[in-house]
């Protein structure tokens, strides 16, 4: 049953003695939390530009290359709920520090990996560490900063790190790849150690809550997501002997997808019957939070895919170097930070549906613009305008939806509530890459077949092969964003129609009788 926002006096409050919480160092606390979040989100995209170098160095097949990205996203998204629950049960600062340290060790292992399986294992371990650090980071903001402008500003910084992290990852990844792709992993080690060392000094510990971890729920959720993504990834594969793409009816495509759906249904059954569930259904039955989670799922699918396919387009079609490709996304980083600050200011004056709805509309326009790219497109005229529009749109989406996604969550559920927000973003990203990767691969195959037929049996020259490859990839890219348009349109409509919370309620956490923000 949905929760009534007018009768839910569940303001997140500090449950530790004030002297232990570090309220006198809110600025430094926010720096540490934001640094950890930037590191976690950054790593989801930092390897995108390095993928060609990684593939060549470790001899990774085309079929397995996407797992460098998705192994991180699946472990991150699949274990986030467990990480949030562990923060509630054991203490959020403790789990935050543990997650950061695991992430740093995994980054070291990834940086020195000598084989494909070593890198993929390290990426999965990075995701596990991120699953401990990220939800507790957001929960620490919720319980550290008082509701109103102070918390809105903190969330604006957090949301900017979440949104800009992907773009920063591409820039940093490009710069580091020029030296060695291994530094895209190793750069996290000093950052993680820095955060873990200072966290006990500036972040307060929450009071541990009694309860269990719900390992059956964690197992079914993670395995279900792995199965889903594997099935969609297999659909994008091409038979090396015939050149034909996999079909939806193949056992390795349909079987894992069905198994994934069944496992996720089992997960929700377990959660509904458990006395101490990993995901309390009250977290997602509140209308405001449910709408926020659904929209974040779709936005995650679109934004992760956008970075992946545009980075490939810029390198493979436009011919940019890794460093130049990363710099090409710099306007996105600047734009989303500026837009996030604007959204933070508007959050106390305008209802979140209109702020996020405007951002969604801008993102639809940007996806349309990406869909107009061709093999001859230039950066300034063909790509830059849409990157700027996308950045503004994402900044306007992330801040209000971050606020609404954790609004009115009971302090005891703050960790798991925050984990759901991060989970839907990561799960959306993994599924989005798998689904849109299928569209991308099928588009390339379709156009290559057409070009081969048009050649009338004449053997192509190397120049014709190179041009044909660029034309085919550009076509696959436009097909991908043609689908992404509808995804973002759906997210925008769901936001405007379904999000009914007022900006006054965000300023007071919906506490009856509390003074409204002006």
C-alpha cells in the first residue's frame, strides 16, 4: 500500500551523539563523501575509452569485451542492496570505509592484471567494493545534513559527482590511456586510501540496527541480473562463421533472460515473506520513491549507453585519439555541474516534477540530435550542441530525483533506501548497454550487408573497407539513439505524470506541521 506523504513523520535524523558526528566539519565530510562517489561512478566509465587498448593487450575477444564494463555494473548493482543493508546493521561509516578499501585493492589488482579473467574478476571485485561505499555515502548525507537548503546543496554536489563522474571518467580515461590503460585502474588506489584514512576523523558513525543480511535475497537478485544481462549480451553477438547475429529464440539468449526474470520474481517473493528483508517493500511502495526509481532506471540505461556508444563513435568514426576523445566530453562535465547547482536552487521553489521533467525534455532533444550523426559529422556542428543540451538535461534530472528518491525514508532504512537509488542506476546501465548494444550490433550488420550487396561482387579496396566500416558504425549509432529517444520520452512522461510531491515537502521531509520553505 502506498504511503501517504502527509502522514509520514519519518524525517531522517542523526542517531548518534552530536559530538561524534562531525557536524562542525560538514564541508570536509562532504569532500570525502563526494570523492568516494566520484571514484565509484567514474570507474563505471573510465575504461570505455581504454577498451581498444585493453582488448589488444590482454587478447580479449569481441564477444567478451563488453564484460569489462558490465562485470563492474552487475556486481555494483546486484550487491548494492546488500551493501545498504550491511550499513544499516553494522554501521554506515564502517561499511563505507570497508567498501572504499575493497575498491582500492580491486583497482590495484585490475591495474596489474595479466589475463582476461584476472581483469574481469578485479572489475567484479571493484563493483562489490562500490556496492558497500556508494549507498552508505548517500545515507551519510541524509543523516548528517539537516533538511532544507543545507541538505539540498549537499545533494547537489553528490548528484553532480554522480552525473559528471561518467564524463570525468572519459576525460581521465583518455589522458591515462595515452600512458597506459592500467593507470585507469591504478589511479583509484591513492584516492581510496585518502578517503579511508580521513573518514574516521570527519564522518560520524550511525548506531547499528539489529537485523540479518538476507543472503538469499542478495543471491537471487545478483544472479537474476547476471542472467538477464548475459542473455541480452548474447543477442548482440555475431556468429563468426556465418556473420549472422544471434536470434531471440536461441537457447543462450532466451534461456538466461527467462531465468533472470524468474530469479527476480523469486527475489521479490523472498522480500515479501522475510521478516528482515534486504529490500523492505515499503521502500518502493511509496509513490514518490517508486516513480523516482523507475525514472532513474531508464535514465541510467540511456546515459550509460550514451557515453559508451558516443565514445566509440568519436574514436572509430571521427578518428579522435583517446585523449582527444576524453576532452570532447569536457563540456558535458561543465554543463552538468552548472545545471545541478541551478536545480539545487530551484528545488526549494519549484516542484521536482517540473525541474526533472524539463531535464527529461532536453535529454529527448539531445538523443534526437545524436540520431542525426553520420560518418561525415564533425564535432562542433554535429556533436557539441547535443552534448551541451544533454548535460543541462541530466543536471536538472539528477538533483530533484535524488531528493525525491530518498524523501521520507525512515532513518533505519536510510542505507537500503539509498542503495535502491544506486541499484536502479547501475542495473539500468547494465541492461541498457546490453539492449542497445543489440540494436547497435544489428545496425552495423545490416548496413555492412547492404554495402556488400552494392559492391556487385567486386573486392573492396582498403580505403573502401575503412569507409564502409565508418558508415556502418555511424548507422548503428543512429539506430541506437533512435531507441534511446523513446526511453527518455517515457522517463519524462512518467516524471511529469507520476511525481506529485511538493517542493515544500522536500524542504521539511514531509513532516506534518513543519514550516514550509519559501
